[in-house]
């Protein structure tokens, strides 16, 4: 089944929706205008149930088929990024310093197009829950919706997500089983010494020397503590002194910010253990002390193999082919929380030769929307077949 004619015909309307979202970007959980528009459209389409306020500002619409059966979830994100737009497009952001630089505007439009078609045809047994999630970029809206009991409330048994992918041809699809996106944890290391005059280092404890040792030693977490086939990144992104920037003063305190990205819970735990130990040991060897503050981020996004194969089969029907060996990325996604709660998979749809996601010149390719919406429709119909 190629792209549905009805969804190809819906492209001008989906484009209008997408560009309106693009002109009015909202951040994090503060997506009140966006969520209200989504909910109003779902009601206009004839969804059997539309619930707002799931996970603070999330929206779920339920579409029931013509026969009883199980329920699957289809998820889109809604939030934008705090970036000054540089596309020059006529539909560019009307709010300086905010833009849809990751394609969530297009994700919403594709799922809305699919919801409209499914509500009109209802050619399936069971129910489809269309999920519109806030705060993917920052805040973990996916986690909040799961914590709000979304899966249980709507009896969702499987859940699927879709994200656009620059460099993949428009309307093409790619996926991989197992770990697809990494977990992401942030940490801050504080090393305290004894400040004083730069001319008398023997009378002080220089935290900068210890901090520089830590920056180098942190890479041993990857090279000497992890299985060589384990994919992990430990990056120190900043090193600053607290309280002074003078040329002749040894500081009292240094601060380093960093991130750990990996694919397994075991690697995640080991990286934290080793970073804590390295900071404490290096600081103590210099006569100082250390503290490590952790901010746990999103877990790894792990596609369930059966659901991955199923999604790839559907994509092949729509696009004629689907890449099934997409390399894993060390980026992260809070759809991971939904995949921890239920089996499912996230697939990528091509955005063509565009700027990369999170770039000021990024814009979603409107012409990919019929393929994306058709994928959602066909996935629902195949997952919930009429007998």
C-alpha cells in the first residue's frame, strides 16, 4: 500500500496546521495554545474521547474501530526549542528566541492527519490512542504522562513513535531493533582546595591542577572500565573557577559540567560509580575534596524487536523499502519512558537534505507528511485487523 490518496490530498491542510504550530512555538510543559488546538481538532475529527492535562499538558485522543479489540498508542511530541530561528521562511517563528528546530510541528501535523483519517474510516478492531506529549526537549513529559497512569487509563498494550531524520530522503523510513538512542545523565563536579596567592603555590591547594587531572582521568571510564564493545561517551563540557578570575590568585573552588551517554543500565551505573570515585580520589591526592552532583536524564530508547520488525514491514508497504539497520545514536529521547512501560518502537522518517535538528536553519519538510501519516494509518490497521 503506497501513500494513501486521501492523505496526499490532505497535504495542504496538514501544511497549514504544521506552519501554524511553527509560527507559535511553545516550550516544555508550557504548550497551552498548542495542546488546546490539538484537542479541538481531535474533537472536530470525531474522536470518541479527548482527554487533556495528562502529564500536566499532554493530550490523548481515543478512536474506536468498528469491532472490539486491544488498544495501541501512537505518539507525537509538541514542544519547541529556545533557539533564534534563521530559516527566513514566511512561516518562521513569531516569538524571538523560540523555534520548532526539531520537527515536532511536523510530527503533530502527521499524527493529526492520521487521526482524521482513522476517525473517518475506523477500519480496524479495537482502539487507537493518539498521544500528544509536552516537554520532550527538557522536562521529561513522556515520563510524566506514564506516571499519570496513561497506559493503564487507556489500556494501551503497545506504543509507537516517529521522528524525522535529516539526510534520510523525504518520505523514506529507517529503524533498528534494540538500543536506538542513548541514556543521558548530567553531572557537576566540585573540587575544593585552598585558595591563595599565585606566587606561593606551596602554601595553597590548587583545585585547578586536580580538575585538569580529572578531565583526563574521566576518559579512563570509557577506555579502562567498560567492555570495548560497549558504546559510551563521557564528556566534560566546561571547567570554571568560582570566586575569582584574577591572574595572580589560585582559586578555592573549581566546577566542571559533563554528560554521560550510553545504552545499558549497567554501563550507566558503572560510569556514575567510577566518576564519583575518580573525583574523590584525585581531589584527596591533592589535599582537597570533591563533590559530584548528578541529574539523571532520559533512559536509553530501546526498540522491542518484534515491534521493530512490524513497524519496518508497515513502512515497506508505504514507501517500498525501509532501512532496518539504522546506526544507533548517542542522542536521547524521552519516548524511552513509554517504551519502558510498554513494548513498541520508534521509527525515523526522512526529512531530506535539510539542516540538522536543533540547528537555527532547520525546517520540517512538509512533503514528507503524506508518507508519515499513511504509515500511522496502516500501522493501526495492521496492528488491529478486522477479522
